[in-house]
């Protein structure tokens, strides 16, 4: 296979096979996302559209409804998967997930606040969501600084759960203050990529690109930090600076994903978990594998959300939570928790 | 002597008659304690209760329609006050809770002589509220075409204002036949198919055919359908994937959102490509309506307001 060619920077034998497999899987899920929906347009009718024919109704459903949500799902999954991997590597905690640590909740609270002050979910700038995510990140960092907390994966998650609970309570308070806003917030807070306009994507794309560039910069120092802080310093890196860049990157990614799809919980946990299982402990390999796995997980969950409640749809956030919770249990109950 | 005795007799008779009248009216006052069948058994009520607290939009509507002194009400769904359509009649009414949650202290503060409650109120609540005043919870099955009539009669009986109820129900029926004539004059048969949809932040919600406003649409001649998308056991509404919106593409689409006015609802929906391509939208036969009135309220005043909406919309059609 040509992917084994030594020209690719990441093409170590160990990684190329899972990468290709995940890429193929993602391709199949993208096709499925275009073929299946909650409406009357069947998979075969949708396939006709992909083949260049099909009825006007089918063309509309595939190109105006299923394609946009597929693209938004791709970007959301990419952002959350990468953010989860970065956060876990930085905190050396396999459970550190934006959703569990309160980063998403911080972002969600900021958006709820914006909706209360009159922004509509359609016109919302991802900037607000990113600011909220940044604040959430800052609180996580503060929590890891608390004596002993940073070394105990489960305690960090407890701290995150506390923060999430607090932010959700504040969000509920906002919802009680204004019923109109409550309707929008309630829907948005569950997480969904249905009916979101592609213009939202344009608003978040610059931040995603910036985050990807930052990842390229921090990936190598982050891998060095896995050897220990002293080793990283010895290799000429500045852990403090790296940590700051990672927090910035995570905030950009989670904020963008939250602006697009709402605060999706567990995606940042499941995706790096799968990626690590195949890529091993090297964060650079994990990050590469997150690129196809993240979108695949989100899109697969979205296809499920369309099919199990037809003619309505289940919110995507419900499905990701249903998938993610067992994974969380599996990681915690696994005899020894991998320390990253 | 005879004249004297005659006079005496007539006086006696008059006195007796007066006593009889008094005793009859006294016994009437006692007999006015009537039994009203509520969802939780019979309730004894006497006279015309002065202060009425309503825990149900349909009860507030009925109370105001029959001229009772409503002193407490719950907020409409998605709002922070009583529904817009009834605000002027309700005046400065005290808010004693939301549709599903009653603020008991607020009810006590309103000092009610009678409490009117929704069919779905639970028994514990009724037991608690009954310690404040008699509670009449509607025992009328919801989402039937005549639910509002039967509820209005029930609540009116509780308030001792049955004659007023018959009068206002008669008014509604008269308006129905008036609007039905307008519909049949303005819209050719075969083009009266319609759908009632509520636009929510997450997308469309198709409203059941049995809904109050839906039954009024049918009463004036629209052929309303929910295309069986509203499942059994969900008599109010069903959320819809955007992919299914085209199944709601009737000649007429009545579009509501909660607590925003109809025009804003239309603007929001038009931004969605799935909505913008409906034939009803392209033909400009989408009627934006208030969700508070059309998808939450019931009662004679709501009926009159909805019928006004329908008449105005149909009259606006260019021939």
C-alpha cells in the first residue's frame, strides 16, 4: 500500500494501517450520512442524487439538509476529538474531556447568556462560545494546580463535574428569567447539528484553522512533556508557554464546536480513547488518528439520531451521551488507568 | 262584619303569601348549593363564588367569558404573563404559577372562593388546594372538538353562571357559521386543505388535528391534516425532522410560535431553506399566528379571537 511510503511524516508502520482503516470507515459514514434521514427520501433515492439524477425533492434533501449537517458534523467531530486528545495529554489524564471538565459548560453558559441578551442561535458568533470555553479552560487549569488534584484523574473529573453542575445551574437560572430564551437555550444546550446553516461554519473556520496551526506547533513539545517536565525543559521546550498555547487551542476548538453544535458531551473522551487504543501513547500519532475518528464518531451518532426517532429526530447530544457514558465507565473500571 | 272579616282574611292571605314567598326564596338559597362533577369527584358549591382563581388557561378564558371575577391565573406556556389575547380582559390579574406548577402561597394570597383547575392536575395538589377553597378540576377529555364547550359549561356551573355560558357559546357558534361563509365564498372547494405547524428553535412541530384551534379551522371549512404524523397517545403535537416538513405542504399553512407574534415566526421560518421551498410559502398562503392563542389557549374568548384571525387571513386573499 502506498500509504506505507516513507515520504509521509507520520507514516510509521504502526499508524498507517489504523489511519487508512479509520479513513475508510469515515468515508462510509459520510456516505451513510448523505443516504439516511428521518424523512421520506429513501437511501436508494438519495443514492440516485449522488449518482447525478434523482427527484427534485431528493436533491433538495440531500444537498440542502443532509450535506450541510454532514459537513458541520465533520468539523465538530474533528474539533472535539483533537481538543480532547490535547487536554488529556496536557493534564496526563485519560478522562480529561472538554465536556466533563466544564469547558463545554463554560462555553454553553456564555452562549446562553448571549441568547438571553437577544442573540439568536442562528446569528450567534462563535467568539462568545470561544470566550466561554477559554474561561472554562482557565478554571480547569486552576483545578489542576490544587494540591494533589492534578495527579488523580478521577478527582480532576469530580472537580470538573462540580464546575459543570455549577454552570448548568447558572444556565437554568438564565432560562427561568426569560421563557423565549429558555426555548432556544434548552434546544441548543442538548446539542444538535440539524438545520444549522453553513454560514455558521464560515464564522468558525478561521478559528479552526488557527487551532490546527497551533497543534502543529505544540505537538512535538507536548510529546516531549510526556517524558516529564524536566526532560521537556532539557530538550529546550518551555512547558508553561506550551500549556498556554494548548489551552488557547482547546478553547478555539471547543468554542467552535459548541457554537456549531451545542455542548456535546463525551465526544472528546470517546474519540481520543479509540485513537489511543490504536496509536499507542505517542500524542502525535493519537492526534493524527483523531482526525478521521472524531468526525466518524459524531457523524455515526448523528445518523443514529435521525433513524431511531423518525419522523422526528433525537438531539445529537443525547446520542453522544448514550455512547460516551459506557466508554467512561470502561476507562474508569479498567484495572489500571493509563497515566498519560 | 263580613267586610271586616274579608279584610282580615285578605290580610291573612297576604301575610301567608308573603311568608310563603320568603320561605321559598330562603329554600332556594339553601338549594343553591349545587354539585359539580370534577375530575376528582363531586364538589359542593353554593351561590356565585366572588373570587375565582384559575390554574388553567381554559378556565381563565371561561371565567372571563361568563363575567366572573377572576383574581388569579397561571402564565401561558412560553410566556411570563397570561396570554396576549386575553390580557385586556384579565386586567391586572395576579399570577399564581405556571401551567404545571402552582404557587400555593400566591393562591392563598388571592383569597379565592373557588379554584378552577386543569384536567391534568394531580390529586395531592387538589387535596392541598381544597383546604383553601373548593377545587373544580375539569373532567372533560382533552383534545376533542367539543372539549372547550363542555369545559366552559362545567366551569360556568361551578361559578353559578350557566346562562352566561350558554350565551357566549352561542356567540361562538354564530361566529363559526359567519366565518365558514367567508371561507366558502373566498376559497374554492378543493383548495381548503391546511396544516397547523408550530415553529420552534429546533424546527417544526406539527400540531394534532384534535387541537382546539385545529378543530375550529375544521369547523369553518378547512380540511386540516396532521398526516398521521402525530402518534397515538400524543394528542397535542409531534416534533418533525426538517426532512419531513414537505409532508406538511398543504394549500394553507397556519404557522405559530410561542410568545412571538405571527410575523416574527414567519421571518424565522423563512430563513430555513426547507420551509422556504414549501408551495404554501411560494404561493404566499402561510398565515403567521400567535402560538399562545393557537397552540396553548382554549375557551370561548380564545375561539372568538382565533375566528377573528381566520377571518382576517381569508379576507386578505386577493381574488
